[in-house]
C-alpha cells in the first residue's frame, strides 16, 4: 500500500512548470517554463527556483519564500553522497530540513518523483484531480480575469464575423480579398485578433459543413456559401493564464429551413440552460433538460453510419486556469456551487444539415447566473 | 518497493493529452486536448478514445488500433461493480483483456494513476524522463519539421527587425507609427508573424536594456535607443507540434564600444561552439569551451548585488516536440549523438552594458554540424 492514510500532517507539494500545471500557476501567480518544486509549510508557500528564475520570483511571484535551487542541490548532494542527486533527493532533503514526512500531491503529479519519495520512506497522498479543489470557486478577481478571457474570445469571433461579412460568394465558395476563404485563413484572422487582445488562442475551431459535425475538428479547406460555420474560440490571456471560451455559429448566404430550425433550437435551448444555472442545482439536471428539450424539438441523438449525430457532448465544463476544469456539466450529479464558472454549450450535429453550437460562460450566482461572456447571436451573413 | 524490477514484459503506457505530453504526440501524431490512454502491445500502438475523438483518430492518427472509451468503461464497470470506475479501472480492465501485468511509463506519468495501478497489483516501471529516449535522435522528416519551426522563428525575428527599422528615435525612446515601441508591442509583432507562418509563439522574449539581463524576463515597457534588445522566439508549429528556437540581439541607434565588444564576443564564441558540434563530442566540453573563451575575452561570470552576471545559463538544449528536451548542452558529460538536435545559445549579461544572446539550432552530424536555422547576424539598426 504505497498511499499513506495520514492526510493530516501532509504537506502540499507541486512539481511542475506553470504552462502544464494550473495548480503551480494558481499558487505562484507567475510564469516559469521549466518544472520546479513548490510546497506549503505552516502558512507559507515556498518555491525552489534556480538562479535564472530566482530574482524574478522574488519580484513577481506570490510565493512567500523563494529558496535557491543551487543551495538545496548542494545540501542534497551532502545528504546523498553516493548515487545520483535529482529532484527526489532535493525534496527528501527539504523534508528533513523542514520536518515533514508526508506529501499531498495532485493526481497529475509526476509518478517518477512520487515513487522515488515513497522509496525514500516518505508518504505521498494523491488528491483526486487538482491539489486545490477550491480552484472551482472563483474570487471576484478571477471572475474579472475570466471575463477578460471572454473579451478575447469575443474579439476573435468578431474578427471572424467581419471576415465573413467582407467575403464574396463566387460559384458557391467564399472569397476574401480575392483569395478563397478557408478554415485555416479564418483561424488565422481569429488568432491574430486574440493576440492583439493579449491572449493566445490554441486549437481554435473554424469548421464548416459536415466537418463541424466532428466537434473537435478544427476545420480545413475552403468554406462554402450556405453552410453552417462553427467558430469556437478559447484563448488564454497571456498575463493572467485565465481562459475565455465562446462559440458562435454563422452562415454566409441563405440558410435552408432545416438550418434555421437547427440554429434557433440550439439558441433557445442554450438560453433555457443558462437560466437554470444557480447555486445548488444539480449539473446533470441541466444536461438532462438540454437532452430532453432537443428530443422534444425532434432532434434525436444516435449513432448512424457516419458516427454519432445529434447532441453528442456534455452541456458544459468549468473554466479558469484550465480550459476544462471542475465542475462538469454533464451526466454526473454534482451540485453547482456559488462562484463556480461554467460554460453552457449545447450543440446539434447532423452532417446533412450541418453543426451548430452556441456557447457562453456564466458564474453560478445565488439566485441566477452571472454572464461572463457577451456577443450577439445573429448568425446569417448576407 | 512499488517499482517492479521486471522491465522485460512491461507494456509502454501513456495517459496524457497531446499538448502537455510530447510522448503522446510522438506516438499518435495527432492532437487531442484531453488526456487519453495509449499503450503498446506486441507491435501495435493502441489508443482508447471517446466518441468525440474516435472518428478523427481513425482518420488522422498514427495509432494502429483505436478502441472506443465508452466500450471499455462499460467493461470496467462490469469488472469493478462496487466503487468508482475511472481510468485506473479501465487500464486494469485492459490489462486483464490484453494479458499484461507490468507497465513502463514516463517520469511525468500521473502519480494518481500509477499508484492506483500498483494498488491493483500491477507493476509500474518509471523511465527516467521520456518514455521514448529515441526521441533524442531525429528522423529526416523531423529535421525538416524543426527547420520549419525555425522558419517561423526567423519570420518572427524578421518582423521585429522590421519594426525596429521602421521606428524613429525621439528623446531617446523608440516610436513606431507615432506610438512608443514597447516590448509588449514588439512581442505582438513577432507573434503575429509566427501565426501567419502557422505557429504559436508562447513566452516570446523581446527584452531590452537591463531587463534582458534576466534571461527569462519577457520584457515590458518602452524600448530605448542605444540599448541591446534580445529577441528570443521559440514557436511551436501548429500542424506538427515541433518547435523552432532562435535568438538574435539588436540595437537601434549607436552602440557603445562596450556593447560592440560584448556582441562581437558572443557572436565569435557562438560560431566556435557550433563548429565544435559533431558525433561523439561531450556536451560539457562545448559548454566548457564557451565558458573558457568568455573568460579569456575578459567576461567574468559572478554574483554581484544585482544577481548573477556574465554567462549565467547553459550553452544549449535539445529541441523537438518540446522546447527543452534531451540532450542538454551544459555541465553534464553526455556525448552528442548523430541527428540529435540542439540549440547553441551562449549569452553575456551585465546590467550596465546590457544582455546579448545569439542562438541557432543544429543537428549533430558525423563530421560537422548541420544548421537548421538561418538568419543574419547584423545587429545595429541605424
């Protein structure tokens, strides 16, 4: 049994860089590209950083104390004179000096170090998910930062809409400034707009027609008139690390009746789902409502020869320092907590009609949702 | 002892998304934003993916077989009827079905899953670093992809140089199109240029004056005439996931003698270090050469009141699907292997003069280095 059951005296420990680990960014509030140690002893959070990061950490980070890695490497070499000295030995040396025997780590803490510490007789208690379940509940400051993220999303979507407005239709395809408007070009337009607002948009989705029916397909090739175009933009604000996440669906040209009905159904159900958000509501009741409403509107979810069609993903997910974090808004019956931040993003996907997804971000309020994203819902561009 | 010593029959196992795990991208060669299981049995690599990724994985990925997550979740629920069923139980169920008892994982494999598997009686052997030490040796295709990455770096550096050329000096500060040219604006110019070449540049450095003497400081505020500006651009090509990494140092205005000597010294030593790269050479001999040469040129490395000054970082690092990967070109005595790809980036940092770093990327050839980056070294912009 490698896990100790003694959680009381265990010291929170992180070993990660701040790009890969939202926990490390959450606690230190400054960006470090290479993995480093941080831990909490008493009320203080300590970081152990090399000379490249040391001065910047003192100036910019939220850590209470910054320890020089080089000094602790030297101490560890003294403690473990035979054999290789790496991060396991450095952490074990810190454990000796700071008098702790057990660590609490996130589920994605590196196994190499966890097993190394256990071999040295230290206990490692692994949390389920993040080391900070409290990350689910956002402070006023964090709500503001997520709003900023959605401001970046909106800038991206606005740029996409403008590109579609500026396009002309020739033989059924869109042309912008004389060249075919492709998903790739539309993504570039979106990502440049996000950059100009101080954020990086990765994996931006600008997918049209049948492509958009695969919700993780980024889209490729020329965009055609009269097909639904899903634009899903989830940029990370470079300064804060917080994400925005919004989706709108557009169409250049003239929609068919089926397309109009599809979009207006998603629009209606999304609004209803948002309205249902408040403290104490079970997440799965919102998801179930979305499923039921789609069925009552005649939209079945099923597997056919082209794969799954209909409403084929969850209604939403938590948003913060990660683009997917707690809580989920899906089949689990977790209750929504005050100031949790979630996306509400129902969608319908039928290759013969096209795909539509509409996504906004809300904070869970005591009595009602607090909208953190804002963009109009007009979707037909003549 | 949680680690089994029986490495022979252990099955390589990855659980990660492809943004955070270069190993997962290396094996599957397609992008998935959420963590998933992949493993090798016999000669086949398997991925276990949910319905959102399943069809795309069949079409786009390099996996030999794609298993539907939903099916294996159902099977796991059958195998473990009491208690929660998560990825540990799914992997244990796969282990039973595919008849394996031991796994080999990367050092950054999630501890939560590793310890869970050990509790279920499975053995977990943790590799040192990547699950694929062979990632250090690049194929011809990979060399090409890294060259593409450096093409993106060069586009970013070119855009920065153009912005500096287009700037005018007023009262000692730079102005571009009537507005102060700040580090932030210069970064934006660089990152847009990278985007247009199909890459995302994170943590771009455009730091001037004393700021540039902290090698991980991204730079902020107005850029002044006559100060050294370090531009370090390491974008990731969106399509392939491979990085470029180049640095040039510029100055707008008229350099001092000290600045000129500093830059020409770094330039000279960087060229010498590149020339020393070939198969079998010890990495630390190159690093030592750089240190010795700087000392012989009168540039001491020391700690003073403002922190460390001189040559305060390693000479280089491996580059590929991660911006820092094996091998290191620093104090360790690892020998350079054929077709390893490394950066050579000596630098000198003295706040009263400024900072200079010059970085190129080379592949290790049998007899000589093969340069994978290309950009001129003119640094004074009148």
